[in-house]
């Protein structure tokens, strides 16, 4: 990937820092950050930047998180309104220390964005909330455009890749969401490169599809550092094409598969494709208003004057 740089990249970086926000793009050292940020696509990470889980593939820091920041939903909404995003993705660290896993912050952020930008479609990439049905219901009640939750890996490798998650709990989350809000498309994603076989991937895709998932992403695991799980194998472009083809045959509306595909990569296009829209029907992104050189202007009174 090209070195991340460019006008919008730099502006977004400053905006995120000024509003004291976090993005998974930076925290996870995503290889697509230059491309996405220059297209004004970012995945905002709620509930701080310290996770209560320690997954072997993930670059996000593990530890004792800061207390919940009640002002975060409003600041995220202001950033999204300022960028005039038509499609936004929200995710979070795992907050197993909170009674609802942080679901109320997802709901509050969705509502804050909808208040400011009623046309902005918001995808949420949620943790499993330890299987708490009330937490899931709270997020669904705030009307996300897509509910996404990553299964991450095949059943056999779950204990190695993300020991605090559970394969069957993920499937149950989707079945429950499909019952509670059948109008909200469900999405999931997994990585290859941890030693899984093609047949195990097929089994995984069948399980997800049967649980109600309609949109699927498949990407290559890349080791963030020497302290993380090693890459067992790099899958070839032809193998990714096979996975995509098999996924579509199993019944998904849309499958994005490729070495650099990440859960939120081309998220807006994925959601449109699942609704049968071609990329050209999405329309051009709204023109970006220049972010003032004087960063103090990116303050709340200015943003409050913005038309929603
Ligand atoms: S793929 Fe997702 S996490 Fe990576 S830079 Fe793009 S929006 Fe951020």
C-alpha cells in the first residue's frame, strides 16, 4: 500500500486528534488508512482505546480502560457532520467491565448522528456484549443501517485467535438480531492466514448464512508486530476469488474477499451492493469543506451552526 499521506488524510488525522476521538484505522494499524482517509472514510472507535480482551491478532492495547466518556457520542457526531459523511462506521473496543458492554454508547452515538445528519447511514461493528440480549436490543433500537459483528476465524481456531470470544455466541447474536430487527442487514467478517482450511471456511460461511448474515468480508491476516500471532499462510488472489464465489453460492448478498479487505473497507459500497445498487448509483461523495488551518475553529459552537 502507498505510504499514508495526502491532503484529506492529514486533515482527518488532525480532526480526530482535536476532537479527542479514536479510530480503529489507527489503533489496528490498518493497511488501508491512506486510501480510506483520503476518501474521507474512517471507522470511529468508541469507548476509549484500551480493550478488556487480548486477542492474538489485534494491535489494540489491552488493559484497564478509562471511565466511559459521556461526551464521546456527541463529539463523534460532530466529526461526522463536519466531514459530511454519507456513510459512517462505528466500532468499539470490548468493554467487558461495563454492565452492558458499552451498548448505551453505541445507541447514543447512533442517535446523535441521526439528529445531526438524518441522511447519513451508520454501520455498527459491535462486540459480542458477552451474549447480553438487552445490550444487543439497545443497539438495534437505535436503527443502524447495518449490524456487523466479526466472527474473525473458523470454529477450530477460535481458542487461539480470540480466546475470550465464542463461535456459537456469535451465531446466536446474529439469530437474535434477525429475530429482533429483520429489516437491518447483518454483516460479518473473518480472516484467513491463521492455518484454516478451505473446507473450514466453507463451514464457517454456511453457519453465518444460516444465522441470517447477508454481507461478508474476508481478508488476509497481517501480523501487526512480532508479539502477535504469526501468519501461517498467505492466501492467493485466486483463492480469495474462490472464497467469494463459494460465499455467493452459499447465499450471501455480497462477499468482499481479498488480501487487504477489512471489515469496514468499502463499507458503503458493500451495503449498497447488498441492496442491489451499483457503485455508480451511490452518487459522488459530498464535497469536503476545507478544515480551517486554525484548528481552534473546529470547536463546538461552529459545528452547532452547521445545518443538519
Ligand atoms: S479499512 Fe476500515 S479500519 Fe482500515 S482504514 Fe479503511 S475504514 Fe479504517
